[in-house]
């Protein structure tokens, strides 16, 4: 039985993320989707709470017909110490055999901790990019095709787009 | 669609907990099992990591034939402020309509935050009690019948019983 | 112009505390009442929030006809380091010339930090004692004469007595 | 009896802030002035300690003849979680009925928490602006007319202007 | 080149500790003395600051003629997560090959993290025991023979015995 | 007996730092080298762990023939409160008589806390500058002459240069 870890912030979960999930599920029996910076929300970089992100991810996977019994979705707050982060992660999750990550620092930290790391194939990263999608939301431009329908519906229904625009307006 | 929250530390998850899960699933469509004190492990009161607890709970539910697509298992670290705890929880979880809890302080905190709370029926709380089970483990007495088979197997396989006995021996 | 600091947790503010305030106001022009452990509430030792304690203290002083323009009531959260606590306090408060304290550790810490400390006269400390008063509240015995009327009224109106009894009942 | 909350960092308290206080006191019986980021000081954005800010605000209100028995001045440290900030505030303060705020994020957070929010009228925000005033202090240009006299006197007497210029010079 | 780690709180450093240092220096080329709970002081269990403990240890080793170029004395604050503690330690210290520890939990945590652990020989642990020595100090009984002379001199000169007795007297 | 404090982050320790150490040792009997931001590592500004920095500093001093019994090398984590930082430092270190610092904020904070501060003589600060050296490492340009040989050897042997380049590549 093989288990993989897929860390991210998923602000929001988009089709590039979904693609990694599908790709990963071909390589391992179970996949842990790690929702990082769980303590953050209501900021420009992290508009959605961990709970909202978990719900959006789960709805998206269900819509895709992915077997949820093969998936763990686990939120984790940041700690201030990069060098112990991989170990911190390992206490919040079931044991895993491989990490799916592209971010060079994340790759390095898990490798230093002795984990096997695989870099997922690229998937049009200019477009399927959370920063870019948040910008489109703020500018009220079209972003619906970049995310799973379940993500779009959740954000619209919960007025997440309006929240993001209000945060941008902050003069704090 | 109704969603319930079931908070606990699950050190370890036992048949009383399993009973509450089944009882809860008759009342709501989806149940969030909240694994509290997620940052704790390797202590007498909290021997298991959040990841170990999540895995034990999940294995137990799967063995019971419970539909995992109706379940969220979400770890959450403690914060030091009781008065904001209910709100802290609400940022880590999807929205919920009712809380299943017996602990008077937990009941009070969620009620003060405006949540509906239901107290699960008692289920032989002298026996199905995590403190009692940890004591049996330490004393090497029989505890296998008090927990789901998946919990027993996990603890034995990962030498969790030995860890607990070593922690007791601590002279720190 | 002389300013004094009077630190405490005030869980709750009682007639012994009030007495110290009056005694202190004869010695200094302005008095800072420092409400410690501000982050705590809903526990057996710290049932009331900082905000509730501030309101109870203020109402008590007003009822006594004390000139509020001579008083600062300032909440401060704990820090984990005793040795810097006096300095931590000094960043939350206007400058002060003398500390009114009886607790030997508090006395020592402020003295080590170079402050002048005066010990208030005792005032029937068996009776006018927050731990004792909380116990009476829990046991539903008579405690109304041990606190200012404003404190009693506030606790009854906000069901603080009921909160305390529920906290005691906790099986967490 | 109506109570309002006026959150800010007040680095330093200026005539625009004073104007909001006066405007607020026409709408409510009691006003809580919440001094945010209380743990910060000696930085470019937050040069003054919470205690210094409290003293400057209080002196300004007294000079204006404002009845201090209608005012609470309460420091509060930051927490890292925006989504629970409104609840965090509510544990440090007496209960309040309305929030006076202009910052869109603050407005949003209190609205999400169920509070009524009113936006104070603008008051020449280019001039009466703490960032702008700190810049003038650093450049040694004229800023005395932008703040209450009590604030100016306090800063000069305590060499706060010199502190700010030294912080700017930091090469840390 | 072999390096060993010797963790402890050293409240205070006594002849049993000194014995472990000497024993360890026969086994490794360099020894890291890790001064734990560095953030603590002025409590019954942790009366001395990290800096005071470092100075006492260093003076003791110098008096013994131990080559200080073979020694690191490194303070480290606690973190709340036992399961990542060994990794936390490894970021504060140069790399080490073996851990000298007796405490079963410490032994377990370092073993789980993949370190070699050796248990030092016992050395009259009823007598050479920090808890016991602190009690003797409080009771003003004879403790001078249980600690290196440098420790005794430091505590007396800095009135550490008086501090300890005042802490005991605390009624906080 | 005079003792000096020399605070820095030493990311990495370079010849300018070494020069200050030598200059300081002419003025005091013992020198405390305080390794700040000890909790940080694996970032662009703080690539090395506290333990790595301690080892590099120690090796450099030994190579220079500096008497290590006159030196303390003490790591300290950040606290969020500038105004209590000097006191925080004093709990992690033996008592000191003078601070050697150039950073204006550090100078100010120690002066406000009552310490004597001396500014070390400049030593070609354009070249002997940690930020500049990290940039050279990243660009793979020549930096070996700017640091003690022991620092260069340590970084190369432990692939610290590669770590730094990977961190720069981060897209987190």
C-alpha cells in the first residue's frame, strides 16, 4: 500500500491542482491533500478559511467521481521554523511514502528530512495559478473555467468574490 | 442538507466514540469528526499524534462499512483562549448545524457562540473511556474489546502500547 | 505627579481589591489597575473574560464615587517568561512610580526590575479571596457580601454563576 | 444604554481620530477605544508602546473636556487569525452594540461576526493620517497642528520623534 | 570526530550532571550541553534563567580543568510538540552522533527520530537530584556538597537561594 | 572582569564580524556572541540554522587562535516585542557590561534598557556584508575571500550554497 502527500494552500483549488490529484492517484493507493496555512483567511493571499478550502476540494473530487475513501484532506497551521516543517507535517498526517511537490523549498525540506519527492508534470502554470485566479476574481474578469465547477459555485454562493474585493480595498 | 460536528481528542478512538458516530449519522447527512489537541503527542494524556488518530478513526469507520463520503476527519490544534474556541473551530471546518458533545464546558462554549448542541446518549462511560483504556494499556491488561479492531491492530503494529508505557516511566 | 500599578487577575473583583484601590489612591495621583491573564476565561481559575472583569471593576469604582479620571484599567495577556514580565507590563501601561503587590513572586520580579514595591495592608484575606468566592459561587452559598454590589449584579445578570458551575462539571 | 467600539492603532492619535471620538460620543453612551497591535513598538509602523498610546489618547480626551467615565481605552495584542479577530476583541472589551470603522477588512470581519458597523465621516484623510504624520516627524517637518496638543507634548517630552528617526536609520 | 548531546534543565547543575559530562567526554570528542526550558525562570521548578545556568555550568567545567573547546553550551526554549522536539533540537545545535539521556520519554523521542541513545551510568540519583537540591535550598539545609563549588558560589553571590524561597512563598 | 555582548544574525559569519570579535576582545575579558533569529532557517535572509551558525563561528574563532574560554556563543529566538527584547536577551545570557552594536534600533533598545553601547569601527561594510555575500553565493560568484576559511569550508561541505540557490528558486 503506497501513500502520497500533496501539500498546497489551495487559495483556491483550481484545475491544475485537480490534475495533480488525478495524476497522483495513478501512482499511489491513497493521497493526502495537505491544506497549508490553515490558520490564515481573509487576506489577499489567503482569502478562504481552511474549512472553506476543505469543502471546495471535497466537492470537486466528488463531482469528478474520485473515490473519497482513497483521499485524506488535512488542514495544518504554519509553524515558524522551516527546518522542522516536514516533521511537523508528519505528525498531522498518516504515514506517507512520497511527496508530490514542485516548489523548490518544499522539495528541499522534504528531501533533507529523508522523503522521496516527485515533481508533478506542469499543467499550463500561467493560467492554472491561484495568484492569477485571485487577481481575475478581484478584477471581476472571467475565471470560471479555471476552477472546478464546485469551487466556482461555492465561492459565488458564499460571496467569496466579494470578500476578496473588500480585502483588496483595505487601507489597514 | 444537515451537518454535525463531533469534537474529541480520541486518545484512542473507542467503541463509545464509534457509537456516537453511528448515532450522529442518523441525525445528520454529514458528520465532521474534529480531532482536538492536534499538536499534542507522546504524553500520558495524548500519546498519539493527530495523524495516527486520523488513521485509526478512518480505518475503524471503513471496517464498519460507514460511507466515508459523509465524513470529515479534521485535526485542530489548541488555542489558549476558551472564549474564542468555537470560532476557531468554525474556521477549520465546513459549516455545521449542530454540535454533538457531552463535556459541559464544550456544550457551554458552543451554546454561547450560538450553536445548537445535542448530548449523545450515554454508552457505558466507565468502560468506554479513553483515560481508562490508556491505563489498561499501561498495565498490560486486556483492552482489546473496548476499541474497534482497527484501533487495536494499529496500536499493536506501531508499538503504541510500548510508547505509552515508556511515557509513564518518564522521570522528566 | 505619582502613578501606582496594582496588578491582579480579579476573578472576580472583591471588597479586598476595592480596599486596596482606595488605599492606593491615597498614596498616588493615578492608579493603573492591571487585569492580568487577559487571554483566559471560561476556566475554573479564570471564569470571566478580560472585558467582563474591566466592566465589573469600572462599575464598582463608579458606584463608590471614585474619580475615574484618576484610574486606568488595562488588560494584559500572560507571557511565558517570568523574568521579562515586569518589562512586558511596562509596555502596556503608562509609566508608573510604585507597584502595589503582595504576591512574593510579583514583588520579587518588580524589585529585580528596579521598581519600588509597597505591600498593601491585609484585609481579612481568608474571606476576601477570589478562590474562596469562586468556591462559594459554585456551591451556591452566600457570596454577595464579599464583592461590590456592581460585581454581584453583573455576575447574576450575565449568568456568570451558572457558567462557573458548568465549568466545574466539565469532564474534559 | 448604547456602547460603541472604535478600533485603531493610533500611531499616533491625531485630530482625525479625535474627530471620530467626538462623532461617536454623539451616537453612543459609552465608547471603547481599542488600541490594536498592543504588542508592537519601536518599529517604523508602530513606534509607540501601547502604554504610551493609551496615555496620549487619555491626555487628549481630558484636554478636550470629554467625560472619561464614558470612555474605555483598551489595548489588545494581534492574533494571527483574521477570521476570529472580532471574537478575540469581544473577550477583551465590555459588550458593544456598534463598531465605528472605515477599513474594509475590519468592516467585513465585524459584519461577518454579526455586528452592526458604521463608517465615520471622512475628515481630510490625506492630512490626518498616521503614516503621513510619522513621515513628517522623521523628516523633521511641521506636524504639530495635525495632532492634539497633548500628543505633541508627550512625543516631544519623551523624545518619541528622535526614536522614530533612529528606527528609520536601522540597517537591521 | 564524534559529537554527543547531553540534554537537561540543570536547575541547578550538580555533581551528578558533572559526572555525566566527564563520562561523556570519554566517549566523544565534543559534547553539546543542551540547556532546556530556556524561556523559564523564577518558578519553583525552574528558578534560574538560561543565562545563569550557562554561566554556572561553564564555571564548573573550567574549575574542573575541562577543555572548553570541546564543549558547546546551548540554551533552547520549549516547543509544545513532543513529536518534533528532536528535530527542533537539531536546528539549534551542531550535528551530533549520539544522545546521552536517561529520561524514558527523551530516550524514546530521540530513538524515534533515528538517533543513537546511550544511558549514562547512575550516580546516586537520590542525592544528586535537582528537585531534591532545590528543596534543600528552600529549607535552608546543607546542599553545598551536592553541587560544584562554582554553582554554590554563584547562587549565594546572586542570592539565588533567597529567590527560590520567595518563589515558594508565592500565593499567586 | 568585563563582559561584552555582540548581537547579530551571522547569515553567514564574515570577516567583518570576525573583526568586531577581535576588536571586542581587546575591550572586554569575555565576549558573548549572540546568534539572533535562532528559530529561522531555510529562507533567503536566514538560510542557515542556529546550530550551523554556531558551528561556523566556533570553527572560525578556533582557526584564528582565539581563546574559546573567553567566548560564549548563544542562540536566541526572536520575540515579537521590540520593547522587551533587551530584557529577553538578558535572560539568555550571563550578565554583560557593554553592548557592541551598530544597528540604530539595537543601539536604541539597549540604551533605553540602561546598557552602555559602543559602536564598532566600520570595516568596509559594502563588501563585508551578509546580504551581499548571500547574493554572491546565489549568483555563484566569488565570495570565498569575504568569509573565514572555516565558514567557506562548512558551507561548501554541507551544500549550503546549493540550499540558498534552491530557496531563491522557490515559487511558494
